[in-house]
């Protein structure tokens, strides 16, 4: 599969996007999560950081697990991206 340079993931729920091992962040410098792994989160998917009821980011979980460098751009992503 050929992907045009500059294209990014469309999250659509995030069920198939691994939080740490896939390049899904919207940053020019590095598209990967840089927060050091902690126990029990290495296999988490992007969907685990979404509040399914309100269809928005679960800010409390994001702030508990991720460093500011990773949390800030995630929380800036519009809710449209994760619906």
C-alpha cells in the first residue's frame, strides 16, 4: 500500500490503533508517544483514552498516564476526529 506523504490516521474510535507503537499523534517532530511505558498500559489502544459516553477524550486518564508533551496535542484534537 502506498500512502501519500503528510497523511495521518483518522482515529474513528481508535480501536485498532496501538497507543505506544503506532504513529498517530499530530506532531511534526515525532508522531509517536514519548511517555515512558508504565505497567499495564503497553497494550492499550487509543480507544482506551476516549470517553465513549460523551464521545470525547478522557482528560483525567490522559493526564494521569501521559506526559504533557503527549497529552497536550491529543487534547487539542477535535472531538470530530474520535467520533
